[in-house]
């Protein structure tokens, strides 16, 4: 099969469209003919040499795909009784290897394509939905009626997080760069959208919440956003850091953390164990998939790019032009 391989890790994003062995599914796994693969910032980090795949994963990037099952491994491992069979259309959360014509997935990390969602578009869902759910609900404990600040509401995770939080009954403040992108994020259901290029995010949060602040911040900024996030949080607020777009180091005002009884947490998805991912996927199927079928949450696809043009897709992320997800199509 053909796959996008990393020709020179860490040296200027040198990718190759290579011939590699088609993987075989092991116990509790399925082989998918890939219809589309989601492009994530984590892929760029892996290519740059900063985010290596876990042991046993393919060396080429790709954390999520949509496709059709063409073969299954023997039952066992993390297989589930209602796992997919040959011919089923599914999406999958992967440890890696999605930038290819075929990919192996753990059966317990697959989900049926939601009703009403085109197969290719569904590739925009697994990583973003699992990330948004586990951080908003499992980690931050977001409840109906609370306020949440979603940084990067136009991003792959952010565009899903805005919709999911709104569907869960929360009030959403989101950030976006520029008036056009802000208007589109508002169309996803955000109560307030702040153009972070022109406006003061903390001031907008305080105005929206009557001076109290938000209960939860879902943050992709990292070190550079710490001070403003602490200022934006209400008493007993929860900050969840899931990205480092403004650096891995920053100053944290611990006096404010103590005075406001704040919680600061950081998480990643890829490093979790198969059992943890299987449990998360099961909850997402139960709680979020009905929202997709009902149209309350939908994938946001910016563009579909041929697999061999993966470098172009990643360049779109670099330029900040992507709204939602870019998909690679074999």
C-alpha cells in the first residue's frame, strides 16, 4: 500500500509518498480501507520529532480515520462483543498510521459512522470528539448552566468543543482570529465569540459573565496563556491545558490559584492506555453519538486534500487558515 512516511524526522518536514507493507490485524483488531484521515497538530509535532508514536504503532503519522473494515483479527485482546465486521463503515481512534491507504485499529477504539454523516467527513470526529469530551466532562466536570471558555473555537478540537458544550447545556465563550472566523464560530452555537486579534479576551469574559468569570477554560495556548486564563476563571474554576501553541513554559500566579481555589490540569490523549481509550470510546458512543445523529454536533471540514499532498495540508495548519479539520483522502 501507499503511505505518507517521514523521510527526515525533525528536518523541515520532509515527507515521502512511499510503498510500505499493508499491515495485518492482530487479535482484537480490524484492518480498514481508509476513506479519509484527519490532520492534527500532533501529526506535525511527530514529524518534527517532538511527539514519537507509542511502541508498536506505525512510524508514519495519522491519529484518526474513517473507512471500511476489510479484514478482522482473531477475537481476543481488547475486542468487544459488538465489534465491527467486514464491510462495516467505521471511524477509528489510532495510535498512529492513519496517513495511508489501509490502517489497523483496535476494535474497541472504533465507532460506527453516525447517521447522517458522510463517511469521509466522519474522519474529522474521533480525535476531536474524544479530546473534547474527556477534557470538558471527565476532567473539568462541566455541568449544565456553567460557563466555559474555549480557546481556538475555529480549530479541529475547538469547533467540536463549542458544539458539545452547548449541547450539554453550558454557556460558551470562544475565541477566534478575525471577524469572519468569529462569525462562523458563533454559528456553531457559541454565546459569545471574541476576536483575539482585536479584543481583550479576559474583559470580554468578565462582561459576558457579569464579572464572575468562567467555570472552565479549555486551553490550547499553553505557557503564553496562563496568566489570562487564571484571570478569566471564576472562583473554583478549572483550567485544562491540552495544547502548547504559545509555548511550554509560563508564569503561574499561585496566589491567585490559592485565593480562587482553582484547579489546573494538563492532559494528552495519545499516551493513554488501550484500556483507557476503549473506555472513553464507549462513553463517547453512548453520550455523544446520539448528539451527532440528532444534528446537535457535526463535523466541520475545511478541505479534503489528496493523501500524497500531506505537506500541503499541514502547511494549511501552519498558516492558520483551517476552520475545523483538513482531511487526507487516499
